C-alpha cells in the first residue's frame, strides 16, 4: 500500500476509534514524517492501518486512565506495588 493511501486509511481508523481530530492529525503527521525519513513502506514500518490505529487508541486510553488515577496500584500482601 502506498504511503498516501495508508495515511488516509490511518486517519479514518483513528477517527473510527474516537480520537480527537487534533490528536489524530498529530499521529498521522508523526507517521508521515517517519515514513519520509526512513523511506520504509508503511505496512512494514507500522503494520496495517487498522491494527496500528487500534494500538494507538488503546495506548492513549490507557495513558489517560493512568493520568486520571483510574487504575490503582496492585497490592502484594502488605506491600503496595506501583
């Protein structure tokens, strides 16, 4: 898949996963810069756009949950593990 088509598909997938437009645009811009600098084929660099978008969305959701304190440190006996 050519870079332009891959990046367009990535943008659509990021929107489908509910990313804010600015966040999606930043992800696409970063991927585009990497592809231009490395001259790699997008599928070899990132995998299919559907899978890469799902990974990005999951990572951002996990980071947001941690930042909001939604996850608690695990307890191991009497010891708290962060």
